[in-house]
C-alpha cells in the first residue's frame, strides 16, 4: 500500500547564513572577583586564561540579550524577521520555565508565528540547536531557523567558590540556518554520558526551596538562603573535555570528510583556555588553523560561547566568510555535540 | 614487561618535563607535584593521562587526588600496571 502522506520539500542542504552577538555592557575584571575569594589575578589567569568577563545588568535580561544578538544575525543573513520559521533558544539560565522564552524572543523580533522552543543541553546546547535547525531546513519544516545561545551565568555563580567564581560570564550569540545548494554543515557527532551527570550540576533543584529542607539548601555567611549555583569537579571535567572531546572532534572531522589540513578555524566551547590549548595539542591541529580564544575576555558563557566566538573571529577578520570551521560544545550532562560548518 | 620503579620515575620525569617544563632531574621520589614541582591540578590531569598511556594503567579521577608525590604515583603505577 502506498502512503497517503506527502513528504515535506526541504532544501538540498543547510548552511549558516548569518551570525550576531551581544555582550553585556559591564566588564568585570579579575580584581572584582578577588573581593570574594582568596586567590590572585595570576592564579586565575594561569588556571583559566580568563582576564575579564561581561556580567549583565538588571536591564540586560535573557530576552533582551537574545533579541539583540538574533536581530544582528537576521540582518547579517540579509533577511527580514518575518522570514524566520523557527526559533530555538539554548539556555540554562532563564528562570521562568513556562512559557518557553523562545516565543517571547520571536515575538519581540517581529518574527510572525515561527515554531519556537527552548532546549537545555548545557554547554553543548548550541551544537544541539544547530543539528535541529539543519534538520528543519532540509526536511522542509522551516526555511530559515534562528539558533540562539543565551546565558546569564552570573546569576548561577557562587562568588565565594574559589574554583568557579571567576569562570562564568553572560551574553548571547545567534546564528541563522537557511537553505543551501551545496553541503555547508557536516554530520553532527553528538551524545551524552549520563553516568557523569553529577560532575557539572546546579547545587540545588528549584523545588528544594519549596520542600524547605533548609539543611539541604545553600546558606551564606549571613545565614540567608543563597540562590543555586553551578558547581563542577574541575579535574574530572578537564580530563573528559580534553581527551574524550578530542576524539569526538576527530570523529566530526572524519564524518564530514575534512582533514585537519583542510580546516581553517577551530571554535571549541569557550570553557577554559587550558582545555582549549590541550585540545589543540591532542588533536595535533596544524599551525594555520585559527583557534577561537574568546574565553580570555568573555569567560565561559555556556550555550552562548560558540556563536559569540564565531561572531568575534569574523568581526575582527581572524576568520572569513566561507572558511571551514570545526565547532564542538561539551558540558553538563555530560553532553557534547561537534560538527564542521562553513562560516557565514 | 612491567616497568621497575626506576623506569617509572624516569618516565614520569620525562612526562612532567614535557607538560610542565620542569627539569627532569628535579623529579625525585620525595617531591610533591604541586608544592615542589609546581604542577597545578590541571597539568596533573595531563601527567596522569600521559602516564596511563605510557605504563598501560588506569588511574581514575578519585585516585588522582591521593597522588601527592612522585613516589605516590610511582607506587600506584607499580601496583596497578597491566
């Protein structure tokens, strides 16, 4: 029996057609972090490569930052907001779960009635969003899809934890994924290792506050209940990120049929400069490959880090449109996603 | 064939030299990785992974924190090598 269902008419391939970023106005140097922890600028720089990060002010909400970044990405793609058929928002730091913030962002952009939803895959989420967007474009559910990574990790930072206080930053990065006549996004190599889910996590679940078991909740020096924070086991994360993720990055290159010699740009999740340096060494990337090192002045912005780094490389001329880039995100879950893309 | 303690220390010295730039002759049994050799917690992970490959041994994250000195690491490898 033949099926009565008619398949969608998608584009033959998908590509990233535009990118945009938003960095909050306030720059926070290590000196400010040191007000709350016993450490030093030298220690922070040697462990993380981070010198400054941006922390959002009260007006720079998740929605505001996302709309700024997405508006730039739409303009960069040469589109009008009404042409956007899908809005995917990757975040772990939007604190009102219902409704999805993607719908508000789509509305504020003037995007008509696109499919709009949020995803949570920690620092891997931008790659997850790219994979979904590519599927939507090639399957025919949407012609142009926004993928936005946006975080206010300063809200989830324990400023008194000397192992994480300096790591996190705020910001938004966005890309538009649209139709292409030639391949411009390789297969995604993605997955998760839930047996390591406790290695990076929020200290307390939100319903921990409702249950009110104060013994389980974080309490500050003044006895006040504290907001949850992100905590991680640094050595375990470092080992996994450098050595396991180098294998995943290699698989993504292999899947796309791209050799390191053919690669122009490497944009890993901006977690920590030490991870980036060790990955480059482990992957044996050739000297000519431009490596994103945005973490130095942006900190770790989780889902936003890859599009923010991409935007900066293109804006500063370190990378150019048409370059072949390997992107890999990895983090809480532990989840990961790597792919090779042509830069917009 | 399993490595002797002397071979393990020599191997660790090479690894520490490559990763942290510490002169190999400074890497002695009684030296603390962090206090004497200035190997920080992240470099220590790199040392451990390199040692795993070189000596065909698994050193889980939970055990890494017990390896304070070069002697601790050499003993651990001696005991656990395949």
